[in-house]
C-alpha cells in the first residue's frame, strides 16, 4: 500500500477587495463590530459576470498542477468540494475537466461545506493508497458573495463569507513516514438546520417553522417564489452561538484524535492550519492545545470564511511564506455545516 503526499499546491482569490467599511454602504455595521465578532478585516468578491466557482477552481488547479511537475493530461481523477456550484447540476468537477481539456477521467463533487476540503483530501488519500489513481486533483472553491443578503437583515452572515479557491495534487509516495499520515472524519446531523440554506431544495420547507404556503400543495419543492425572496428565506441561516459552541469542542477533539492515532502530542505540531471560520474559534483552539502563535496560521483577516476553499488557500499561503518546510508536521482541521468536522495529519 502506498502513502499519499501533496505534490503541488495553488490558490486563487479575486481582485475585488471589500473592507468592513465598504460593507457600510449596504448595511448598518462597522469595522469594530465585525472585527470584534469574527476577526475579519476584509474579504474578496468574485466578479459577478466573468468569474465562477469553476473558473476560480481552474486558476488554483493550474498552479497546483504546474508545481507538481505534471500537466492537466496527467490528472486521472478530480474531486471538487463546494457549496456554491455553478449549476444545481451538473457539478463543478466536470466543468473543470472540460475547461482544462483533461481526459475522460472520473469527476466527483462533494458537499461537505466548511469540511469539504478535508473530506476531499481523505477521499484522495484512500484512492492513492490502494493504487487506484496516481494524480488526483483536489479543489475547494467558493463563489458565495452572490448568495448573501447584503442588507442589515442579513449582516450577521454576509459579513463573514468571501470567495476564492485552492487546489492540491495528491500523488503516491514510497518514502516511509512522509505524506498524509491519517485523516479523521465525523458528522452529527442532529442540528443540521442550525447552519443551512434551505432553498432551492426538494424538502419544500417540511419541518421548518417558516414553511412556505404553496398555491397547490401537490406541488412545491426546490422552486423559489416571490414571497421567499421578499421574506429572505432564500438566504443562508445560521445560529452563530450553536455553531461556536459545537466548533470549540469538536475542533480540538478531532485534532487530538489525529495526534493520538500517530502517537504524537500537540507539541509535535509544526503548523496547524484550521478552517478559517472565525478568528475567535481559532484562538480558542490554539489556547486549548497550548500552541504558540507561530504554530497556527490564520488568514481570515484578509479573506473571510471561504468555506471549502479556506484550508487550501491558507495552506498554500503558509507554504509560499516559508512557514512549512520538508519534514514539518502539519495538521489540518475543519468544522462546518451538517454538522461535519475532520482533520488530516501530514508529514510534509
């Protein structure tokens, strides 16, 4: 059985920068209010007409492929993680495959939101370890700005999220003790509605307190009505306190699980790259694990929460800045909607 390693990495963020002060044009908010609650100073928004979730994924993938020393023709499997696909269906993986002129390779889309990249990396790890594929492209990309309620009504959510993409190439290695040491995935759907976007969806609002009234009860489901637009039910919803309370428990828990699996301790970590959900969560986890500032990489201040793209963007930035060197122990961890959470321990 092979081990798998990250052979190339790349990221892309749109050029459009929106600071906290910029958002004051659309909603009643302030730089102080946003920074106090999230640590975010600015975020990137994709161009409405020329950039898509797929096109940003292509930009990041192109860099990762070049750095891995291969071409797009060498990629033999694609895994694309996003909650903001270009279409309801088909998924972004086949759109990327088409754009990059790849062969008729397998293409998998996964919907694990903020945990999407860790889940995707774990899937790639299993495929490489069994010898099924040799050059797997893993992409996390999000264009979330178009789906946010940029008004005072939606400010608690819309100020948090941004757009961008990150990608890695996962390859086999025979070098003992190197590469992805282990991955750990979990979920708990008991509070799935605490962080969700209900429409468009096939449930038709079944079980929701604000279930829409359909003109014909035999019809309904994923269609969007004028009333949904008017009352804002088409936008994401989040119980911030519930998410925070769960995250600060599961984040350190899944990191410690990865360390225990490999007979290691928090002091062995050279760099922790957490999902960039909220700077306050990252700071809590850092304190819980007893890690110094130089052992935790955060860039949410610049990009906001880019969901499935946040870990690969941060990982690439850290690597480019020289904060990750060969032989370093790198831990990735994420928590998000579902709830889902996971970790990956990597010997670089």
